[in-house]
C-alpha cells in the first residue's frame, strides 16, 4: 500500500492539486476535527465505493491511519483500485504538525 505524509498532503493542498481526500472516520469524529476530506465512514465503504475516484490520486485518512489503511486494502483487493494513498498518522499527525 502506498502512503503519504502530512507534509506531502499539505503541499498538495497548497498547490491546489487535483486529488480526492476521503475521511473514513465517524461523523462525530469529523465534527470534532477535519481537514476538509469527503466523509465516508469505514462501515459505508462497501456500499459507497463508487463515490471514490479511480482516475485521480485518492488519499485515505482517519484518526491514526489504521482504519484508512483497512479501507484502502479493501478497495484495492475487492474493487481494483490502484490510485490510493494512506495518510501516515491520520488526523493526529496532521494536528501534531499543523494544529487544528
């Protein structure tokens, strides 16, 4: 599985790059802190996977990186995705590096 650091993600955001950020946390977690990702909770990935692009770079994100890694592996193994990157350390790493 490919990964991306929070610094690399910040660079993509600052450059207005064309990518999709998918947040697989629960709605209450998203409300507490988010970096603008498109919310698809992990449990909904199997029925909402078509909302995730196969054309552009997709960064999967959660609290610490574990759930988003699971989501990426599921999508790669079951739906043929090859454009997914897991955000190392998730939102916790983002907050640690850049604040909320």
